[in-house]
C-alpha cells in the first residue's frame, strides 16, 4: 500500500511540473505581445542580428511602413514594405537597427480582421545585441569589424540617406587553411578568410551585418572560402559565392538558396552575375583538367 501511494504521489508531482514548465498553448499564445499584433522576433533567420520581424498575430496586414528612430544626430532609416514581404516574413520586417542599443521602431499599417480594416500607428522598443564575429587572433585586429570609424566629409543632403554595403574579410586564422585539394591536386581550397559583411550609414554607424556561423565554417572545406561577388538583384536580394558554394539571401537573412557548385567546378572567385532569364554566371575553376602532358590538375582563376 505504501509503495502504491508513493507512485501516485510521484506521478502527480511530475504532472504539476510539466504544467508549470508549459505544454501546448492551444489557441492561446503564451509569449509576450508588446503591440497591437504579434510577438517581436529578433534575428529571425539567425544570420542578421540587427533585424527583426513584428509578427502579424494572425491578422491580415497591408500598407506597412517602418521607421528606425535615429540616435541623436543619427541617420533615419525609413521604408515602405510591399504586401508580399509581409506575407513572406509573417509580419513586418524591421531592418537597420543599431547594435547594443534599445531601438525605437515606429510602424504603421492596415490591420484587417472580421471584415474590418483599421490603420494603426505604434512604436516598439527593440534591443539589438552587440556585434559578435569570430576573431582572427592577430595583433592588428582591434574590433569585430574595424577599430574605429571617422566620417571626415559629411554627406550632402542629396546623399544623406544612403547606406553602404562593405564586403571585407579578416586575416587567415588557425581554424582555417588546414586542407588542400587532392585527387587531383591544385586549386585554391586553402583560401579561407572569415567574412566581414556589413552596412554603414552616412554617420559611420553599423546598421546591419552578416553573422555567418549558420552558413560558414572554417573547419568544413565545403562551407568555407572567401565571400565575394556580392550583388543586389532586381528583387532586392543579395547573391554571392564563397569557396565551393553560391548563394542568395534577402537582407533579413532569409535563405533563398545556398548551393554547392556543380561537380565539374571548384573554388568560386570574385564574380556571380545574374542573366535576364534568371540564370547565373559564376567565375569558377575546373575541378579536373587534363593537361597536355597527361596529368590531371585543378585549375585556379587569377
């Protein structure tokens, strides 16, 4: 009898603990809703930490506009959002926040529910974390992206709202450059440099950066290389190549594709151009070239 009572008591305790932790929410949402629609998701695709999505909360949204309120003396980022992007991201995409800062994000949009549409304006407080990128471990590196930045010639009114995309990389590190091609030899797979890709405003503030750890790994030869050939496509998304891959992502960090090069080729270098029919031209090398002397090698673009 005593053993039976102990078993019942234990089962009861476990059930109580499970409900305390939280089970299925059912139709009720059990996370914080800070505005008139859904929850805020920062870095929604794990590759762009200075972005967020204000989820739609089940409502139909349209006619949206976003404004990132600048720091004192800073640069305003303000843009309208096409309705298709509201559907793609399941809410309002927020781009251009300051790092390690509680951003004020003003949004306005039409919200439709049960046959009624209302225009809403509201403001969100969203903290975006400090910039984190891998260190090369070299004495000349004094910051994640740069040591310091100084605007020596302020932008004129005509260019005051411009944003500048920087494609850079750090020195070789002890994590990469450990392997070379074999069967056949040659090529440039050892060209491994951690990427530094970011967007600056005209005040010298970082307003976006790529956190590459989900798509880039110096220890994995087919997921490393040098990120090059960045171009913004007509649909607004970015294309580029690196090592043995070519990729396309939107500015929110959402993957459109990330593909390994076809087997006849290796070592992407510098250029990826989109054709009018949507095909891509890539500057790559030959993965197995038969020389005149009968030897097989991998080639290198120079």
